[in-house]
C-alpha cells in the first residue's frame, strides 16, 4: 500500500500499514475478518446481516456490553472496598436503551439511570427492579414524577426548587417516602484529557454549590422525602481522572457541611468515561480510573475527618459505545479537487467522497459535535493502495458527514458494504426521520447468531402517522 500520507489528512490520522486492519481499541473484541476478508461481529458475517436486515443497520455485540458492565462494576466495587466503602454503578440509559439492553446490564448487577418517562417505561418493561432505577431530568413533568414514585424507583435526582415540592407532593399522595439526590454544579467542566474549573456554571442542570445547603434543608423538611446525597456530572468523553479529582474535592466539602444536620449516606459522581472512536484516542482504562477516584475520595474524606460515603457512578458510553457497529451500503463515489489549506501556491489535492445509504439521521454526532469516527470495508478485503476518504450521508445537507477522514483501499466501489465502529452510544438514541427516512433496525449478535432488538421504520410506518394520508378505516375523512 502507499506510504505517503494524504495532504488533506488531519494531523491525528496516521497512514495505515493495512487499510483492512481492525484496531482492537476501536472495534468490538469479537470483530474479525474471515478467510474471504468479510467482517464478522459476534460470529455473524456483516454480509449476512446486511442481506437479512438491510442497511443502514445498527449491530450490537451483546457480550461486549455484558463484559464491559461486569468489568466496570468489578473495578469500582473492588477499589471502593479497598478503601473501606461500597460503590454502586448505574447504566446511563440515554446512551442507548432497549428492553434487551436493560436486561443485560441488570443481569450483570448494574442499576439503570433514566431521564424521561419513556426511558423509565423501557427499563421497567425490561424487568429492571425499580429499586435499582435512578430518575434524572431537568424538567420532569408532574406525570413523570408521579409514575416514578408510584413505580418505586430507588432515587429521583432533584434538579430545581420546584421539583422538591413536586416530588414531595407525589410521595404524600401515594403515601410513601421517596429517596432523592440533589444535583449540584461543581464548576468543573471536563472533556477528553482537559478540564476547566470555574466558580460558576451557566447551564440548565442542577444547583450552584452556594444554594445547595438551602435546598437540602427544604428536602429534609418534608416527611415524604429522604435525602441520599449529592449528584454531579462534569462532562462526557472524559480521559483521565483530574476532573473527577477536582469535582470530588468540591463536593465533599459540601457533603461534610451537610453531615452537620443529618445523614448523607451517598455521593454520586456521575459518568462521562471516554472510549476510542479512532486510533488516535487513548481512553483511560476503567480499572485505573476506579483506583484513582477511590484514592481521591479516601484522601479528601480523611482530610475532612468524615466517614466514607457509598459512591455511585453512571457510565453509559463506556459500556455500550464500543459494542456498536453500523453497516452501510456504498451508493456513489465522487472525487473533488480541494485547494490545500495554508498553501499560497494554489495547489490542490483530491478528496474522495464515498456516499452511503444513511447519514445524519442515524448518526447525528459528526454534524452536532464534529465527532470523528473510523471506517472499514466490511464485505471484502483488498490489497489496493490506501486512499483518503470522507464518508458522506444521503441527506440534503452539506454537513451530513458520517466519517470526516479515514483511509480505505482505493478500489472502494458502489455496492461495497462499509462498517463504522464505536456507534453503540448516542447514535440510535439521537436518530431522526430527517428527509422522511426511517430509523434503522438494531440487531444483537452473540455466539454466531443475530436477533432483532428494535425493528426499523418503513415508509409505511412514517406515513401511518400522517393524518393526511387516505385511509380505508370507517369514519376516515
């Protein structure tokens, strides 16, 4: 293959020795190529999946999800037992939630964190013990709160003063006592390997630290509420523990003050642990994060002279993100001459646009956040020279990009099947019907078998919601 990097390639993207290779940091551990070069996940060939379920198609490696759930729970449990307390782990359902996924993580000992009535309904339908469900959201409706309290959810996270009264009223009407956490803003913003600590946060979630004590007094004034502790979430796709260290130190200062007026049994430090989307990403191993955060909590509690609380976490992406692979079919290919940036000579280079049958309707993250992904041909292997490609979607938007830059064999052609890894989190969850396109099916793979988790939408499904479509039903106009 060619040994010269493309001039339009971003600095982080290395020219591959083999453009067919599957980096274990990015792909599910079960991903491999057979003797014909066809990609398989969970023992199921991608070409078989495409024939049976069509494309685009979300593929989720069940054992990857289960193993990451087990690994995460074991890491936090062992490290917090080491320092003399316990850890709880909730799966953050917003990353991707179906009844099957709810069962998988529940089977592995995790609770489930939900943030809407719909997510609550899915978790309950999946058989999750309500006592192991945490309910989030900055604008929970009165109906959602009532449903959560009636179901017996373990905790509700209070996000505003008005929610204190709403949850207390629901508990009183239902004759029960509801455990609650208080979401606070620590002023720590973390993203990948960087974090920024400030005095104030301008965001919709939670209470400023200086208003938290008054809110807790109000919570404690209601006989129908039990205060479990503080909750904080500092960001997403975080590499390293520095942000958690700063946030935990700030929260534990408040935690210590709250202990003066009553018990504070728990501290929830949220989630946001990162994964690898490309070979340039280097997320911190979960065991290392757990050890570092446990040491931080132990040191801060010793400094403050307080007992260690039970510490809770809410990972989502780090459990399901790497388990997902999205399959696409190539439609058209177009070479575009692009003037080289920062080159006064006017020199150009060719960018190859490879268009697929999905796009921002099934993965909004590149358009929303400029997120980078990787790609490989899934239906075959090739010894053609590597070519820089941009994978474009089919939607009527110039920003409809699936993969901004990666190398594929230069003979990529219409009809090829492509696979984009690390799509288990926030892809199906953010999917839309833009351009009246149905959301794809989701299938689980394990032990050489595939089964449908979520049925994809057809045009018939989409038209069925349009009241202007003629109907043969009696009384239709």
